[in-house]
């Protein structure tokens, strides 16, 4: 098996080394990742200038660091390395639960793989107060990869590891609330600014990714690229038929 490993925290993040080490059990690993942190880059691509890439070994594995976004890195990686079977993105230092899927560069890399017809798995763990203990979650990373890697029907998957997991569960995306907000403040010279940040969400619905992680479970959420609301589309077609001319 040929595995492309990427992330949005940058090629020097401990998270990508932890993931590449676990992935190496399944086959040949190629690392292609941003040269600096691109967290929050979402699914942006760079198309107004060329991308540069430089050879970088990651714990003995072949790698390139790219001056682009996570999605760029997947495009570069799939171009440079033929016959990649799966793209793994992470392990992100920060959870990607619920609506953060819209902003996440980690998940965007997995989505970019899926756009190219390759399977993509995003993996994330919290990194707020203390650094993640990648050795502690390694057995769960192994279990998750054992579960997902051979099932070719799972094309796009988002996985979140609590700091110290006690189990693994399938979960849906928690979309009831959005945690982004603007917080006004002042800089050291008294000038006003606005900070786009997130606030902690409480009371997640049972069965969701956020609920799972709050209860110490690793959440596994299969996703799809089709954003169409099929139910809404059918109803709209019935209720608002558009006359042909
Ligand atoms: Mn990140």
C-alpha cells in the first residue's frame, strides 16, 4: 500500500511524525506537507503563483515541504507519487469537530484527496492546555487505521481522538451549534481590533462527534462531498416547479 501523509500544522509538527510512524505499518509512506502552519486555511488552493517544494526527510521517510495550503500539498503529493492508495491528514493539534469541518485545513486535505478520486482520512486531537501525548493515543490510531484502511467504501472520514481515549465509536457530525464569534478588543496602543475566535460549546447531542469526544471516545465520522440537500431539492421541485419555455 502507498500512503500519502499530510497535515495543516506544517511538516515540522510532531503530529505528522506520529501519524507517519503509525501509517508505516501498512506500507510505503510519502510525506508532503506545508512548510509552515496553515491551520484554518480550509480548502483554499494556490492558483495565482507556482508552488515550490523542497525535499525534507521526516524520520527517515521521503518528504516534501510545500509553500502552499494543505489542499495544494495533496495535489502535489498525488502528482509526484503515483498510485497512492490513501491520504492521511494529521494528526492535527486541535480537534476538528462539528462545524469546524468548514474551516479545517486538516479535513480539507482529506477532501482534496476525495476530489482526486483517492480516499482521505483526517485525524485530530486536542492541544489546548497541554501538548498531545501521541504515544498515549497511538494504540487507538492503530485500531482506527486497522478499521478504516481496508474498507474501500469509506472514501472520506473524519476522526477525532480525545486526549486519553477509552474507546472508539461511529458518530455523526455535530451541526446544531456554531462556535465561531467575533470578540472586540484593543491592542497595546489602544487601537480597536476584532478577533475571530471560538467559544466552548456545551451539551452536545448524543451520537455526535462532539458528544463522543467529550465522553472519552474516539469519534469516526464518514463524510461525503455532495453538499446537495436532496430532501430539500425534491420538495422544492414539487412545490416550485419551474415552467419550461
Ligand atoms: Mn492545524
